[in-house]
């Protein structure tokens, strides 16, 4: 059963702590993406990766870091430098590059207090 | 800056009516257009894609594309309360090496 998984669904952290959000896909997609969504707002692109060991900053990369060591995995670390980390984080993938339709995982809701 | 504009809504329609959602984009060379549905608290789900001028129908959904006027629309026939969601328009910029640009979405409310 192919798809994108994100874990955990809910995550709670204290301010000042780094936290890593998991994203795994078994669709054999080349490109993967991370978005942030705040309540009532649209999607904002954090980072994206077209191939293994390569990734690019999106519109709001400050305070975040990523890695792409395997095609299937694209973890996102929210660092303590991110001023307002509480948000809904969405991972997506697309089959063969950036111009194709994206498929989304179920998301991780991060709350930092 | 490539832009995709949508009316934020809410767009309220009675059950059984046609809901019309519109999206305009700034990059004249865009080639691929997508509609996503996002229920409250959930992730976006791809419901339609369109690449050529004209209409594309899939069940109760019809996507319409007019590249000359730079707009794409989504019609939902026989609207149901279960169609109540936010609908996101996404456009592939002409540059070819940048990700899709998403609009902020239109919230649709279907009233029973």
C-alpha cells in the first residue's frame, strides 16, 4: 500500500528544544517537499529536494534544516532558532520533478510551549 | 514572484447547487494546473489536474482552463455538505525548475 507517512501526528516540545519530524514515502517519487501551514493560512514552502543528497531552501527556510540521505526519507528538523514553530507541518512528494502534481502526507501538528 | 490568487471566501452555496471556485495566476507560461481539497485539520488531497485549454470533467467536478486570460476554475455540480472544505489551486511556474505555487485557498461551505 503506497503512500506518504509522517510521524508523529501530534508533537509537543518545550521552547529551546530542537525537534525532528519524520517523512517517509514508498511511492518511488524523486522529489519531496516540506510545507508549514498556520491556522486559516495557505501553504508555505520550507525546503524541497529533487534528488538524494540535494535540497533547496523554500520561502521560509530560516530556523529549519533537512537531510535527504535516502530517496524514501526527508526528515525536517525544527531548530530552536525558529521563532514561531507551532504549526501544522506537511510533507509531500512528486514523481519525477518539480512540475508534477504533489501528494501529501497526513501532517504533523507541532506545539511548542 | 509567481503569484496564484484565490478569493478566500467563505463561499456559501445551498445543497444541490453548482459551486464555482476561481483562481488566477501571474506566470503566463504556466503549463500545469491542479486543484486540491483540504478538509479542516487534514492534509490537501489532489482532486483534479488540467493542462490544456477547455474543460475537464471527473464525476461532479469540472476544471476549466483559459490560458489567455490566465485563470483556472473548478465547478462542483450537485454540491453536497461533504464538499465543504478549503480548495487550493496550484500552478506549475514556467521556469520548470521551481515547485508548484499554491494559492491560499477558497473556503467552501455547502448548506443543507
